[in-house]
């Protein structure tokens, strides 16, 4: 092994896709995966790397210094870089209760920064979100210079973490880079988010809940493209910089839902308009020209290729999806690893 990546949140949606990408594209890197296995973490997402010497799982919480130190120890003598993805990530949950978001996204990020600074690491990539910029009207795009104006407890906690990361760079010269990406879709996404929820409900002929008028616009990016962008920032980004990531791929929610129904041969009568999300951001759209011009990253997948591929993937993973819907996925870790904290 030539270097170690301490990945936080690697049992979640984007994290597990990142683990798979590293296994394929950087087989000489050790991936130490620190994850608390909240409701969003699922060891089944990592079944493909079970037993691999290239992947080491540490069951722990980024809010606890001792857990972060245990993960750093697992990197051995290798040079360490950090990719920080662990977060409470779902806007609707943050509306019900903001505290877990402040705990993990704000406090946890500071604990991680401090422990990593004390250890001495090479680079720290903070995976943030375009939601920190707030909401757009029908014109314009978020650039890296757009002022932060978060609107939900989730995005406010992410914006706070961005500020802590920025402060670590300016105060301590800590080697950080920040990414802000638009909405992802693809394999292993928890079925509380729009695309997998609609796929799961449509499969069972259940109502598809569309918030408000369904005309909110998101800029959709296939998760593999996001993972490759993070890798580009990790390897070639300039320290202290922020990089927007997006696909110039804007669709209103209702169009996504209708496309899914059509692809699955299900009727539009399943669509049910429900009460809007409080404070619902109207439109996100990313200007990703900086990462394109400076690091040569641009999406490889088109929406026309990736959405059908995603629909097909979920159709082939009925058992995985059912496990998430019933909660059975929570037993997997204990069954595979007993009560041990490493696997
Ligand atoms: P996710 O909710 O699927 O996964 C989060 C992971 O973090 C889970 O495995 C969970 O167990 C773990 N975790 C939560 N709290 C933890 C803690 N205290 N200590 C250790 N692990 C903990 O999230 P995701 O959709 O994969 O998002 C990953 C990151 O990317 C987040 O930081 C999110 O803000 C950001 N992001 C997501 C999207 C998107 O569309 N999903 C877009 C842009 C940015
Ligand atoms: O933009 C990046 C962000 O994208 C990430 O930072 C977040 O972690 C991620 O959850 C996502 O946030 P959104 O709130 O945009 O994603 P969500 O899938 O929850 O919703 C997408 C859109 O669909 C949003 O306008 C709300 C709407 N929606 C969502 C659900 C779950 C519905 O209309 N019905 C639903 O049931």
C-alpha cells in the first residue's frame, strides 16, 4: 500500500460508491472507513469489499476523538489523506429535529479536524453541498463566490462545517479542500431521497408523494461522476480552494417522477401531490466551470444513460431495497461481525 485514505461516512450512499471506485481505480491505496452506522449506514453496501486487505472498516463516531484516533491508527505508517463525507444528510429529517445535524455535521467536523491536525495528515477533502448557497430564481447558477445563504437546518449545519474547515486553513494552515456538489442519484442510495423513494414506491404500486407543485428544480449528477470529481480534488486540487461539482442537468421534480414511472411502465395516477416541504428551496444549479478548467473534471455519464442504469440497478436489488424498507438491514452488521467494532 502506498497511502491511506481515511474516509468518513463510507457505509452511506456516496461513501460506499467511493469505496468501490477506490478498490477499482486505486488498488494500492488503503481505505480506512470510519462510520457510525446510523440509520443511513449499511454494511451491505460494502459487501463487495468484504475481506479485502485494501479496505478496513472502523465502527465509530466522528464526534468522539478516541474513535477518530483509532481510525488514524489503522492507517499505520502510511501517509494519510482524509475524505470527510460523514453527515446527517436528509433535509426532511433536519426539519423534524436539527440537533443531530449540529452534532455530527458541526461538532463532528471540528473533532475530526482537531484530531487530524494533531496527527499530521497530507490533505483533507471536506465533502459539502450546493445547498449551502440557498435557493436560485429561474436564472443564474451557483459559483464558488456565491454568498452562503442556507435555508434548512441541514444546509445551515453544512455551511457551519464549511466555515470551520475554512478557519482551519486560515488559522492553522491545515491542508483543506472543499467540494460542493448538486443532487446525486445512483446505486446504494437510501430510499428516503427522491429517486430511490419513487422507484421503491412505484415498484410496489404505492403513491408517489410529490411536494408542493413539483416544479422545484435540482441539478442531477450520477454518483460515480461525483466520486471521480472528489478524487480529482483530492489528487490535484489547490489547498484552501472550494470546487463546485454539477452536471448542468436541471429537471423539475415532477419530470423526474414521470420519467421514472414511464420507464417502469407504471401509471401517472400513482403521483400524489402532498403538502410542501417547509422552506423548500426552489432551484439549485451549479456552475462547474472551475473544476473543469483547473482539474479537467467533467461528468462522464449523461442523464439519458445514467437514469435507466439506476432504474435497472434498483430493479436488480429488490432484496437490498426491501431490507431497507423493513429495517432488516440493521441486523447485517451484527450477523457478519458480531459485536466487534472492526471488520
Ligand atoms: P448518507 O446519509 O447516505 O450517508 C452518511 C453516512 O455517514 C452514513 O453511512 C452514516 O452512518 C455516516 N454517519 C453519520 N453520522 C456519523 C457520525 N457521527 N460518525 C461517523 N459516521 C456517521 O449521505 P450521502 O448522501 O452519502 O452524503 C455523503 C456526504 O455528501 C454528506 O456530507 C452530504 O452532505 C454530501 N452531499 C450529498 C449529496 C447527495 O445528493 N446525496 C450531494 C452533495 C453533497
Ligand atoms: O443538492 C444536494 C443535496 O441533495 C444534498 O446535500 C442532500 O444531502 C441530499 O439529500 C439532496 O437534498 P434534496 O433535499 O434536494 O434531496 P431530496 O431527495 O430529499 O429531494 C429532492 C427534491 O424532491 C426536493 O425538491 C424535494 C422533493 N421531494 C423529495 C422527497 C423525498 C418530493 O417532492 N417528494 C419526496 O418524497
